[in-house]
């Protein structure tokens, strides 16, 4: 066994006797492509909804809720899947997200979330991660489907048109500031102001985007 | 004897009428157990135009979409617009002071628990054709008719 390995080591490290340099380069290139392809396929797989809802934490909670919303069925027949909102389409972002996702696999292995109650208990924390991410990238995933440029506010309800004109088109706010909970149930929203809160700046200053404001029982008495 | 006959007739006649033809059903298929496809859901009237109230105490109807609006222990979507501190920014009417009162008329710092579940009292309107005509008249119509009657005399 040892002898076999030693022989291979000599062959592998010594100069090539049988193959031309060209062949080796080409071979390297081909296997590189194959490896890259496999890597890409693996990524593509993990980028599908079927993969996401393979885990009960995702299937029994967020996926169930998604099915009741406009992003699952609507008159336009466009369906938003998990990766549409949660994994950036850009390559670089993709890898970064995948690295972060390995942490979830850890959570799954060690079972941080077993029941609906446990999920609800963690939900505020998880939601905050997503809010911060979408805030930081100016709601990139939403804009992949909903371009502000293509938004014809004359065809929106007056209620929506008014507020988009005042806050969205002036660049003061981004989609996620106002449209939380469009795909899943919201966690306890105590202290999370709506995007049109007149005290927004003060609230934002208090805790990086998630500040004072609407408690579950209404007036926080500011 | 005559009285007895009359009484018997009075009791029998409605029964005969009933047997002749079942009273017409207001809703659902007739005869009853037949299966018919459900009619399509009528669309909400979500034109953002506030409706006249029929009497001052009426909970106004909702003139906008409330599809998927979450109201539970965690959050109340309605209050993100109708609570005092947010009403101006979205140009929504603030919930009136009665929503801040408990049943003894005491004013509270926040929305009263008995007014928390908004859709108990406030509902959107749809384009559905009413099954039964609504002949409600508000107080002004009635007073107007009375006044005309008096003037006419």
C-alpha cells in the first residue's frame, strides 16, 4: 500500500512523461469546468423552493403562511418563491448568502426549533435579520419584480399613490420600511414603527432601523 | 258550532297554503340538497371614498382593501394608520375618542381592549347584488317626509 502511494507521488510530482503539456492544460480546463458546473448545480439546487421547504421549520411555518398571501396566488399568475425574496440573484451575493445559510443547517442539526411555539419565540429575531438585510440592499429582491420606475401610481389606489409619492419616490424610504409581513405572519411588533412614522428619524437613531413606536396595544404614549 | 267551524278553517287554511307551495328560499339552491357551484366572490369596493353613515353611531364601513391585514396579539395593522400618532402621515381618519374609552367611559392611554379587533364592527363593502332589498331610510329622509306631509296639509 505504502509502496503504491510512493509510486504515485513520484509520478504526480515528476515531470510528465506520457501526456503533452497541451493535453494537461486542456484536461485541467475540462475538469475545472466540470467541477464548476457541479458546484453551480449544487447552488442552483439549494436555490429552489423545494430545498427550502425540505426542512420542517420552513415548511410548517413560513411556507404555510405564504400560501394565503398575494405572493402565492394572484390575478397575474406570478408566483414569488422563497429564493425570489431571500437569496439575491447576483452571483457574489449568492455565495455570501450560502455561507450564512450553513449556519441554518447547524441550527437544524442541533434542533434549535422543534415546534411552532419555538419558531414563534424566535421569529422576531429572524425577522429582524431579514429586515436589516433588505434595508441594507434597498429592498433589492422586491425591486427585482417591482421596479419603482415601472410603477404607475395613477393606477394605484389613492391611498397607496399618496404615500408612495411622499416617501418612496423621494427616496426617503424603501419598500421593507413599510411593507413588512407581506409574505408571512408578523412577530410581536412592539417598538417597530411603520415606515410613515413622523418620528422615524428618532426611532431609527435609537436602534438602527428598529425603533420606538407601535406596540401591540396601539399608542405607545410618546 | 259556527264558531268552531270558523276556527277550524282559520287553523287549516295556512297549512293548506304551506302544502301547496313551500315558502320561497332566500338563499341557496332550491330544492335544498342540490349541489351548485359557489358563485364567484364579489370584489371589495376599495375606491378610497368614505361612505355616508346611516346614523351617527354607525361604525363607518371600510373604503379600502384589507386583504391579509393582520390583527392579533402580535400586531394590529389597522392601528399603523388609524392610531393617533400615524393618522396624519397617511391621511387616515384617526379612530375617534370612543376607541380610547373603556366601558365606564374612562379614557385610556391606548386603544381600549374592546375596540382592538376592528373588523368586529368595521367591514368593507362588496359589489354583491343584495338578495333582499334594503328599505332603510335615514332620519333626515323620514323627517323630510313628515315635513312635506305637514306642509301639504
